[in-house]
């Protein structure tokens, strides 16, 4: 994965808690900038955070990310908001686990809060491709609709709807699902409660697929207590024990086995490796239920083993 040095050209407030960051690559260019992709922003020693890109230049030298300040978060958003214009930072990526699939299906984009960031880019791509789609942007209050003007600037007109809970009441997701054409696609990103509500309402759809991206991995409270297990590497046959309070990534690193990593929370996919054998206790926030059920790969930073041993293609 490429990492480049970029300069923060400009910070622009989008709402009381969200700021847009415009970066310019010092040398070279980004490859693979596309709707749904995110980049790794290196904010200091062992502090790397992932942010979805919502705009970029065709030459791959400029990109924009919007970041909501979370004072009770893990420090990444606070470090981002503390950056001063002109500072140089390392940016890695991009990676994309939320790729827009262009097809003849009708598309509905459902954004919640700052989850609108990747969906602005998707709306732009769908518009440029001449596809039929609509955008629904759900926020608690109008002043928190950080990406509202970005959506409106696309000229979506009646195909764009901003819903503010304090003005409009609770949004009727099941009614929206029932109104969609048969075999529609939904792309949604936002807070976990909203994502769960969208997935639950999906039962009212007449076929189709819901594609989603989480802000946080599944909490460990949804899993049984951790216990020790073994990992075996196909390249050397080496076997290492992973303690109840250790991650697979930590054990690999302590034994000199290199694995790329980024968020360390099962959200970016950079530490994902192939599984040759064994039953995985998935704890990431990016693999689909079908991908998890296949037991073909896992995120070494958070996932564990249900079986006594798992064999990794390392």
C-alpha cells in the first residue's frame, strides 16, 4: 500500500462539529481514488485513523476528507482538528471495502450524520454515469447536516431529501423500503443504531441488496469471553499461542512476522490475512455475514478462533 506525504492546504468548517480537510500530495499522486474508498492519516506515533474521501482531483494530487470531532473518541478526530494549515502528514491508501457497483439496478443512498461522506462521492459517480438513484440524508438537527451543501451542489433536486428528526419526526424506513423498485441496491453509512434500523427495515424490500459501512467494529459484548488458542503459519509451520488478552496481530508482531495494519479495530481491513483451516470468531466491522461465514480470511487485530487452532496463509 502506498504512503505519500501531503500538505494540509485548507480547513473549512462544515458544521459546528465537522471540518473539511483538503490535502495536496507533495510528490507523485494517489492511485485508485474512487467512491467509497478511505485513506489512512498518520497523526503521530502509533496514531493512524481512517477517513472516507468525498472529493478528489482527476490528477490524483488533491483529496478531501470530512472529520467529525469526537471529544469522547479515541483521539484521532481531536488530533485531526488540531492540525494547522500547511502542516505535512503521511497519508496511506486508499483502500475500498465499500465499493459502488454500477449496474442497471435502482440505487438508494441512505446517509446518517458524517456517514454521508462516502455517499457524496457515490452520488457524484452515479450522476456522472446517468444512473437512476435517490439520496436520503438523516440527521438529528439541520445544523448537524455537514454534507448537505455538498449534496445540493450536485444538482440532485427532487432526488435528494434531507430529513431532520427535530423538524420532521422519526423517519419511516420500512415505508421507504416498500416504495423501492424490485431488486434495488441500497448503500448506507452512519451510526450503528441507524445501520441496524436500515438492515431491519430491509425485510420490507422486494429483493435487492443492502451494502453498508460501519464506523465501529462489533463490540466484544456480542461475543463469548476470549480464551487462548493457537495459530499456525503455512510458510514455516511455526505454531504460536495467542493468549486470552492478546490479539493475533500482537503475537505475530512479537514473533517478527510482518503484517500490515492500520486502525487496529477491525475497520480498515489492512491487517486481513487468508485462513487455510479453522473456525474463526469474527469481530471486525467490514466483512459481510457471507464473507465471515466462509472463514476464508480474518482481521488479525480483533478476530479470534473458535477452534483450538487456526492455520493462516502467512
